[in-house]
């Protein structure tokens, strides 16, 4: 089966899960995660083109992201409910909409914040090549390396992404899917 067809069919299959989680979060947000339900962020996609990624908001809102590409995650901004969502990867579910729109795939290199990605293009070998395919909700680097931040970690992520691109087949996609489920079950997200 064609990868794009598989992505669309699986995303449609998972849409009811997205709706149920969204309704549950609408009920919980006023108590544990005050603010809007969704968060959008400009990310770098296929062929280094920008797109708007959709997520459930897990952090306290700020007007503009101020951290640089080498700064650590602003853990102090993560809400109590947001922490649960990030560890269980529930915050990524709205990206099924990005998959249906064609911006993303279920499996592929994770897209980076666009402003950071532009800088990575100049300092990380192979970074441009990782954008030859659609970015994914999950990928080999995420399942095998975990949460990545900073230039050095991005170099390791790019090596994993390039291995995925060079060797991708149904068996590898199934392995990444299985590993993603494993990470979700053990709540090993960021």
C-alpha cells in the first residue's frame, strides 16, 4: 500500500480518538491547563518549506518563543496537565490534521521549529537532506534517541533521520510504529 494512502486511512481511523481527547481536555483545561486548547507553531517541512503544526497546548502561553536552538526546554512553562500530555504524547494527536492536509506523515523525521531549523541548515551536515520526505508525527530519532534539543543532539537526530530515509521500508515503518506505542505506554515522552 502507498505510504500516503496508509497515512490518510490511519489518520481517519484515529480521528475519533482525537475528538474524544479534545472533548476531555476541554473539560480539564480550565482546572489544570488554563488557556486555549490548541497550539500552533511554524515548522520546517518537506523541501524546507514552512507549515503550521497543530498540537494540544501543554505549556503556559507566551507572546513569542525566546529560546535559541541551543537553549534547554522551558520546563517551568509546562502545566501539570501538559506534563501528562507530553509524557504520553497526547499533545501530538492534533497533528493527524497535518497528516490529512499533506503537511506531515505518521512516520518520518520530526519537524523542527522553523526559526531554529533555518539555523540548523547552516550548522548541521545533512540537515537539508532530512527534508526530502514529509516530516512525521513520530520517527526513528524520536523512538531511539528521545527528546532532542541543541545543535549536538540535532546532529545525532539527523544521522538517524538519514538512516530512516535511506533504508525505509514497511518493516522499518512497522518497527517505528511499535516503538512509538511502547514509548507512549511507558510515558517516555518529553
